[in-house]
């Protein structure tokens, strides 16, 4: 196997002990920053901004559906799978923001928006996602508490790779090379996990009514999606269209989520507990870019700010960045920001390093 990944940039060096474990700290390193953010109104909702964006996205999705009808049984219909994947990712981002109560101060409104985008438009259980994602936000990169770094198809630390053999061992040895191919399955995996959690005893605790609503919308998505494709194209064309759409959606979502924490610091369970600011900043990586990057990554390129203020509306993350960066500099806390390509190089380099012991053996 070529050793291309061996030359990739390693994760940023750990901060000095005084920065990561400083003995002299204020009672709360986060409170002064929170006060400044509130004073500048950056936690106030941007309902109009979201209403405009959501409406535009829904109209664009409708236009794709009309396009499928107009194309009829033509292989040219497959071209529409590309914009549909981009628009589906936008729906995922709006569902994500609603789950964090960024859109409205009313919980019921946020839940309805998330049900529309997650369950109905994507076929993904919002309750399953909220449970998983909230645990991630509470303890990012914590190997015992963050479900996003739990060992599965991929592993994220050397000790997780120990003893893996057979197919799992092969996947771990080559996981850096396989990362992007595996993300093509992410769109389908989100649907499967949602259905499993909905009907599992270990899934999110739901009332019978909530379970009925969740399940009804998930089945409505499957029925509507299948009906649209099978009535506008042949079975073969529909299968190919669905594969292209779901694979592109998976890669897009993988590109948005993958570089944010992989290869960043991991909290030491036996060390001094981190406060909220260090727990979120030291484990997160921002991606530099302009308006196009913000749009393509759904604002998740401001991962540090998003983790510090999960309910901050997406358009305010860019405005909060200078405040957060300056506050971290004053405290001596490392604030990580890198370029778009380099963020993946660091994340994939970390995955490659984790599989090194298995390759060596």
C-alpha cells in the first residue's frame, strides 16, 4: 500500500500544559465571552433569514420534482440527482439548526421544522439524531461519552484498533483510504439508524403519540420518494437515480461533519476536568473560507463557535468568530483554524496513524 497518508500533516501539537491545564484560571473562562456575545445580540434569533432560506430550498426541491415529471422516462433525469443531493444536504442543515433551537425560541416550532426536514424530506429520525448529537455536544471527542468517536466501522484512537482482525481489521488498516468511499453510504445509514432506533427498546424515549408521528413521517418519506421516482422513470432508472442521489448526499454530509473533530485533542478521563470553553475549543477545528464555504458546509465550518454556542443562529457564527478567537488568545487556549483541503488532510492523516499498528503487525 502506498504510504501517501504517512506524509500528511499530523494533527496540531497539543497546547502547553499551562494552556490546556492552566493552574491559574478565572472562576469561569466562558462567562465573560458569553456576556459579550449576548451584549452584541448574537444569540438573538434570525427568523426572517431562516424563513427565506427554508422557503427557497423547498421551492428548489419542488422544481427538481417538476423537472423529473417533465423529463419523463429519460436518462437525462439522472442529472437532477446532483442538485437534489445539494438541496437534500441543505434540508439536513436546516434540520440540524432546528434541533439546536437556532431558528425559533418556541420549542414546538423548532420541532415541527425539524420533523419536516429530517423525517419527511430525508427519512431520518429527528429524535434519534437529537439524542446522539446532544451527547456529542456535551462531551466532544470523549471516547467514553461521545457516540461520534465510538469504535464502529472506523476507529479513532490506537487502543480502539487493538485486536481488530478479519474484515474489521482490514477496514482499520485502510480506513484513511476508505473514508470517502464509505461516506457514500452515509445517506442510507442515517435512514436505517433512524428506523432502528424508532422501533428499538434502547432508542430515544418517546410517547406513543411521538412515536406515531415520527414513524408516520418516516414511512411517508419512503412512500413519497419511491412514488416520485417510479412514476417519472423506469425501475432501472429509478434505482440508478436513487443510488446517485443518496451517494452524493452521503459524501456531502461526510465532507461537512468529518473534519470538525477528527485528530483534535481527546479529553483525558483521569486528568483535570476541562471547563465548557476548553472542552469545546480544544476538540474542535474551524475551516477557513468565504460565503461559498459557509453555504456548502452549512455553517459547520465555524465548529468552535457552534460548539460554544449551539443555539446561536447560523448567520451569526461568522460575526462571533473574532470575539472567540481574541478571547482564546487572551487565555492562552489554542484556537484551531485551517484551510478546506488541509482540514481533510489532517483528519485523514489521523485515521491513517490510528491504523498504523495493524499495518505494522
